[in-house]
C-alpha cells in the first residue's frame, strides 16, 4: 500500500472538513449503505462523519483512509454538482 496515496486522500478530506458528504459503503454480500452527513474531523488514521438524519439523535461513523483507497467506501461532495473523492 502506497503511503503517498493515503496522504493524498487525507489532505483532500481535510480540505472538505465541515462540508456535506454522501457516503456509499459496501458491507459485503451485495449490501450497500448510503448515508449523508457532515465531515466532522480528520485524524491520522481515520475520519469521522456526523450523519444527517431527522429521525435519530446525533450519530457518528468513522472510516479509515484505506477504506477509501480500496473503494470499500465512496465519498461524494453534496454541492451543486457531486464530485467524487478517490485516489487516481
């Protein structure tokens, strides 16, 4: 696993802190979870997202940068046009 790529993903996410995201997480056996939230914090190995849902109290999820690298989690910015954050 290349460290440069993980650092690139982390720097892209740090630039998006506080913005609304759409997460698409692949959980295995063709189960996909799609959620929207706000990128709350980035840490050395993980990042946290505060989920936006009117039905439940504040809920947070965390993912590692390697989840984004291996495409287990796909992230899109929810601005006027959606842009995917991924490694190239």
